[in-house]
């Protein structure tokens, strides 16, 4: 748009027409610097179960009267006392402040690709972890019957949290993590297949190191904070979210995943750096009995779209952590050329 008007984009295609119209009216009010009207329209949008995210313009140094940025919509994740159709009040109440009652909670998000969930669940049933554990599965407006893909022997350990709308990746993960009862929360992607007892070595790692906050099967390292490469086992700059185990105290200390990450790529970088900035260590564990298959949720998207979403998330990461070279384990000299 021209003439100094704010641009508005409805990221959520299922938003009702009346909500999109309210967002359009609010964009006009923001462009006119009518903040009182803009705030009132934001409240009206929230009353209808939607949340507005305002992103600043690309440059904070543009001419006066320029764009006020982009406003986007996403479904509102209600507070514990509310119920707007995503889940009942009792399933939204956070349990993280309670003492753990299990060794671990496995967390996954199921959306599409039922065969991936079936492969994971069958591997879990064939190689059940040692110790007490539960599985919290968020059926994120899933396109299939999630329960049908879970073998009967492990169904008693499963808590299913269905949503009526497709939530962003971080919101869906956070919804599940709020309900975990384990001393360790393990986020696992359905592209991963268990081939043995992975919980015993994970528990041993956390018990051996009280400052270990995040551990997992795959990790990343960087010498400049811009390009990340796969890391060898040992301490890393970040553990990837394909299989990411986090101590319960870390979730209390630094919070959950940033809900602005509607797409999964690079959300794990942001979470790891938040944990490490609070003094926790991140470690890639060696030889966990897991196989990583193709991430079909990523490859199912057109290449241009997944690149756009990945870059948008990485810019969000850089905005927050790009100047924290102190968090890199092995930073290059300040003027060393970047690797490509």
C-alpha cells in the first residue's frame, strides 16, 4: 500500500470475515496514529478468539508518517480459566509449577502424515523406555484420527490434546508442555523412530550434570551466530528440536517456546539460546537409539514458501541473539570471514 498506510496481512486463512474486517479497520487507525481506536479494535478481535501480532517496519529509521508495519492474525490460545474451543479449561491449566510425578514426558505435535506418527508410536511400543513416562500428543487440528495410529499397549500412557484450529508450531508445543508431569520434558518430532530405550541415557546425563538444561540426539554449532552446522556429540550451541530433552526447571526458569514462531524452523535456536543465556548447558548425546527420517512437514511445503518462513524465523532469532557472541562456544575472531 502507498500513502503511508499500514499494511495488514491475515496469516490465518480460517479467520472469520468479520475478524479480518476488524483487522483492516485497525490498520487504518494505526496508520492515522489513532491509538485509542486501534486498542479498542484489538480488544474486539480478542473477544472473537483471535490475537493480533504487530511487527515493526523493516527499518526503524524511515521517514515520519511512513508504514507502521504489518499486523497479522493467529488463533488466541486462551488462559487456563477460559474455554474457546481449543481445549477444556482443565487441559489448559499449566502443571509446570507442580512437582513432577514421572521421570519424563514425551511431547509431540500431530498434524498431517499419519504414517509418520504410526512409525514413531510403533517404535515406542516395541522399545518402551525404562522408568516412568507419559506421552502428551497435541492433535493440532489433525487431518486424521491420532488415537487410531497409537498401539493399544501404550494408549494408557497417552494424553491427547485436540485443537479446533491449526495453531502455530510454538503454540501447539507449548500447549502440550504445559500439561507435562515429567521431571524431563522431551520434545520429539514424528519424523523420528525409536529403536531402543532412549530414556535411560537421557536421565543419566541430567543426573550427572546439574547444570545440564537441554540435551538431545542432534546438535548445532556456529562460530559467528549466522551459519550453523551439525555438531559432534558433546556441548553444543543448540540442540535440535527433532529430539530435544529439557529439564523441568529450565521451563520454569526461562519459559516455553516463543509463540511468535508459527513455523518450526529456528525456533529451537531461540529456545536454546534463552536457556544458555540463563546459565544452562546444552549437550548433544552420543548414540541415542533413534533414527531420523525425512521431515515431511517441511518438505511438503513448496521450496520458496519454506525458505521464506525459515528466513523470517531466523531474522527473529538474530534480532534477539545476533549480538550475543558470548553465547557461542567457539566464536571466530570478530573480523574473520563468514563460512557459507
